C-alpha cells in the first residue's frame, strides 16, 4: 500500500504516516519497495511465518506430552481401582 | 487471497481417555504444568486471565523466559476452551487465538482438535482484512517509537 492509501484510514497526516512507516521498516516489521518517486509498503510476512512455524513445532511436541500425561494418569487410576 | 493454512495451525490428536480427563489436563492450572508450561494461570471463566510461563532451560538467569498471556474467550467444561495468546514483549507478535475442541468418540476416547489462529501471513489480501494487521502494527509502532525517543 502507498502511504496516501494508509493515511485515509488513520487519524494522522500523510507526513505522520510516512514517518511511522519508516520506523516500521527499520524495525523490520514492514517492507519497502520504491516505485519511481513513490514508496510501496507491505507487511513483512516472513517475521510472522517464522513465529507460526515455531508454534507448529511446539504444539506437535506438547500434544504428544499431553497424550502421554493423560494416558499414564488413566492407567494409574485404573490400577488403583 | 491466501489459503487459511497460512494463518492458522490445526492439529488433531486422539487420546485414550474420556473428555473430562482431557479437559482437566488442558484447563487445570496444576495439571497444565505436568505437560506444558512451568507455571500456569488459567481462570476458568469467560474473561478470565491466562498466563503460561516457560522457563529457559539450562539458563542461569531467567530474564529470557517467555510468558504468553491472554484471556479466556470460551469455556465449556469437557467440550471447548478458547483463549487469546499474545506476547506483549515481542515486537510484531500478533494477537493469536488458541482453541481446543474436544469430542467424545467410541471406547472412551477423546478426539482433540487444536487450532491456533490469527497469524498474519498474507501480503495480497483485501484492505478490510488487512486493516487489523496495519492497526496492530501502527499501535506497536507507537510503543517502539516512544522507546526510541
């Protein structure tokens, strides 16, 4: 999106939006592409995909732990009865 | 437009135990720590606080522990629990949602469907869908900006 498009949706001046976008770019949260005199901005999706991959792995591991925990517990309770 | 797979994680697992046992394991603060975080806070009601703390293993200082937190959106005993999952200290971390849906299947088994959604993973979405993402980033930015100044 161009800064002018974004500015329409926020209670901010175009200059304000442009300043913010440059900071987001420096923080690696958005990507910037030059198109002639204009700059086009998009969200940096790699950062969020990395987070998603982390959780994908984490849930796989933890669901296995959950299964093990609950099934062991059931087995122990069964023995006591 | 992108497929939903880019923004959510979906896992299915079948556990050889009845739903009440499984539900207890995913919602009881004490049982949670048996298989998931090192410390758990989960207030069992809609709007209740959720906070899971994971210690950094093999580390002397615990400064880098991570503690996702959020609030309970749905709480239906033995069936469903849903809560938000955020990392307030991680720049760029979206407001995600974790949902556990339990289904009682034959032989006293439970089918779990886990969905972790809300990951922003699209560049070419329509504006309305994008808006939340941009709002989010702009909010974040204000924080980042204030720190830098």
